[in-house]
């Protein structure tokens, strides 16, 4: 018993140093992951593709990307109240933006979950509340997917190749099923009598109808803006926007199943397979490379700078009381 107390006292004494080392290790891991992701990109192709566009086209694509990221950054606002120490709306949106940018490029474990737990904990939000926020954000994102994919798959904007195991009629049936699930969730939010459950020690609360409708609107806006970026970057205007968005939604679910960060190569393969005969392959690949630069890489760079600034601000705030008390 005494040995345990001695060990606890020693750990408490050394904890500030251990915490600094852990933080340094975490920041180093983030830097390594960002560099690894950047090395996977053929920057010569990015610059060549972007140089071929008019500035007005790039600005339009950048504006749509900003709309998509802004819509996603509002997801966590729907989880309010957070608890006893609720951050401001601006802080919540900043955390969501940083998490989303890293999520897109490095995967949901690091971005969607890791950064939320790290940043919200620094803002005084307990882990149980962060878990609820993360769960609601995931539901929001895929609810928008269900609505859009369900509608587009159902009306048949895309005819799949004959050699695919999944035929167009099956895709139509999947679309109907997706719409049923999305509508069922909204109806459940509107009419369910029991609104809270406990699962593995975590409380789950069903939002109301207003929140469910906001979830649908925000997530559909985020997905639609993502497809809009690719659409405006495709030259010639030979492809319809609903068709481009349909292919993006198919590619996104395929990349989610493969667990490849950023769906690198998966989304491109889906686009080339389904649209390569309707659009010149070099032009299509150029549009997709530019899309990744605008929607994935530039926000990642901004998020990395914002995150570094937040960490630096928190370190300064810890030093100020210590220096004032000495």
C-alpha cells in the first residue's frame, strides 16, 4: 500500500514533465502524418492542373469549398449544451473545422475523434460530452449522405457499367432503402417517446425534430458543396452536376470501406471508371487533383496553423499564472 502511494506521489511530481513530453510526441506525430500525406501528392500535377484554370474558376471552387467546410463546422453546434463548461460558438466551430480537415486527410480516428478529444478537453469539456458530440456529428454527416445518395440513386442519374456486380436496378433499390432510413430517423426524432438510452456506460440522447432537420440541411449542404467543387473544375460542362455528385457519393462510400486516408486513389478510380468515357481522362484527373488541393490540402494547411496557434496560446496561458505568482 505504501509503495502504491509512493508511486502515485512520484507520478504526480513528474506529471508536468511527462505531460510536456506527451504533448511534444503528439505534435511530432501530427507533423509526421501531415508530411507523409503531402508526400503522397504529385505536386507537379497539382500545379500544372491549377495553372490551366482561369482564376475565376478557382475562386468559384474555393468559395464552394469554403461553404462545405463552413457547413460541416456547424455540426457540433447542434450538440449544445455541452455541459457545465460550454465553449463559445466560435470555439466549437474552430474545433470542428480543425477536426474535419484532419479527418479528411488522415482518417476519422486521428481527425474526427483524436482532435476533438484533444481540443475539447483543453476547453474544459469532459470526455463523456465529447463522445456525445462526436456521435451526433457522425450521424449528421451520414444523414446528409443518406438523403442525397438516396435521392440520386433512386432517380437513376447514373447507369452503372454492365460488368459491375451491382447493377443499376440494385442501385435504385439501395436508393429507396437509404431514403427510408433517413426519413425513419427524422420521424423517430419527431415522435419517439423515449429519448435517452445508456450504451456501454455512455448516455445516448435522441435530438428533437428541429435538430434533425438542421442535421439534414447542414450535411446535405456539405456534401453538395463538395460535389460542386469537382463540377466547376470539370472543363466543357458536358457532365451534369447530379451525375458528378452521384459518382462522388459512390466514391466516398467506397473509400470509407477501404479505410484509405482521404480515399486517395479510390475516388479517382471510381470517376475514371464511370465517367472516363464521357470526359477526357487527363482533364478528369486534372480536375480531381485540383479538387484535392482545394478541398483537402489547403484546409489541412490552414487547420495545422490554427491548431499550432491554439496549442501555443494554451501554453502561454499556463505560464502567465506561474510567472505572476512568483
